[in-house]
C-alpha cells in the first residue's frame, strides 16, 4: 500500500501538480494539494479502510498536546542550525528556491499566502504522511521503523536533494510527535 500510494503521489505531484503550478501559480498549489488529498482519500475508500483508524482521527490527550508542542519547540533550534549549514554550503541553490517562491507570492493577499503555505499543505500532508502512510507502515513494522520511514518519505516527497535531510528530520520529528 505504501509503495503504491507514494508512487502515485509522486507522479501526480510531478505531472499534474507541476502543470497546475506552472499554469495558475499560487492557485495551482491548491490544485496540487487537492489532488494529493483526493488520491489518499480515494485509495482509502477503495480499500475500504476504517478512516478513524487509518487517519488517527480522535481527540488527543492533553499530555500528548503538551509533549508535541515541547518537542516541536525543542527541535526547532536544531532544524534552524542544520538549515543554516545547508544554505551556507549551497548558497546558489538556496537563492534559486527563494526567487521561485517570491515569484509565486508577489502581489498576493496575505490571507491567501497564509492559506497556501500554513494551512492547506500541512493539513493535506498530515493526512498523507502521518495518516495513511504511517498507519500502513505501523501495521508492518516496529513503531520506530515506521516513524523514521515516514519521515524520510516526507523528505523525499519534497523532491529537493538539498533539503532532503532537513525536511526528512522535520518529518521524523512530526511523525514521532
């Protein structure tokens, strides 16, 4: 299930997602994320999965929320240091990424930028990675293997060799939390 769905997601992102972003810019990001979510929900429906179980839907315990916040805050500094080292080692690649993002974001309303960067992608990616993929991996492997594999798939999904380790580390932390 994991290999099939992840392969489909990469194909959808590479072809349909890239085309949507190239054609519609920032609005294409919404199309890309919607396609990704549709793939996961559609596949889950097709295999007749229990949505509550697969996507870990339920009310979190207070201690889990507190632990999550502390873990994210604690890992933030480490992630910033690693990000700074990567940027220092590969400044030209970092500049290219920044220029591409600025071209997508310029002259857009703040609410749209927040929605496109801080709301829609995280929600869709949570359904994919910490929902379906983590659940499928947990059924076959030990918890720590599932967490690391899910985090590394998260890094691969973002298709940047430059940022693979950083995003993979973020993915591992988010999956563990």
